[in-house]
């Protein structure tokens, strides 16, 4: 993959995260933190895990090896999760904007949370982050359904459809601007 493809893949990841966060808006605070017996107990805990993994990998790409993930208890509300995620997304976008095809191929060493050394290509790590997020967003979908709430589809093809629709709308608006008003 080249940088353009990686940026597109990460744009999908960001879109899917926003879809899931939007779906969580209808949850009460009790529902948001209710223990539903999942690998990450609640919707909140699962969202913070996704966000924490994205933060952890960004730190690794920047040359750091954090010793712990973000703690779910530090994010008591959906609003606090969203605020932290927005800040993280700005950092991710800055990293991706500076990314080069050469950097994607670099092997990057880091120490995992258990103190073990690993090394992978940066591009492989980025693909892993997107795949990891997809897996856990699927868990959030299940949790939302368990709570009797509607859950969005965050499939890649849904993202592509949404992007094509948005592109068509932009093209139509641009054509209308060039054509001028109808009298």
C-alpha cells in the first residue's frame, strides 16, 4: 500500500469511529457503563479500548513505547470519550499528513505492554490499527443491540458508498455554481 491508500483506509477508520460514537448518543449514562459481560465490560470500556489502542500505536509510530493503555475510568461520559478522541484524531491526521511511502516500509521497533520487543513495518502497523478498530466496533454494535438500541453499519463498502454520495453532491453543487441561478 502507498500513503494515499493508507490515508484512505484511515479515513474509513475515522468515519466508522464517528458512526459508532453517534450511535452511542442515545444511551443513558447507566447504559453507557453497564457491565454486559463483554471482553471489555461496557460500551464505554470498549470505546476507550479502541481509542486507547489508537493512541498507543500513534505513540509507537512517534518513537515512544507507552507502558499502559488509557484507563476507561478516566472517561466517565460519552462526551469525555469524544473530546479525547477528537484530540487524538488531530494528532493522527498530522502524522498521516507527514507520512511518506518510504516511511510506510520502515521497520519500527517498540516494546509492548508486557515488556517484549517487536518490530513491524509502519504500514503493517497502521493496517493493524484499522483492523483492530473494526473488530471492536463490531463488539460495540452487539452491545448496542443488547441494550435494545439501533446500531449502524460500519462496513468499508458503506463508507465507500457514503463517500461516493458526498462526492456526487459536491460535484452537483459545483456545477450549479458554475451554471448560475435558474431564472
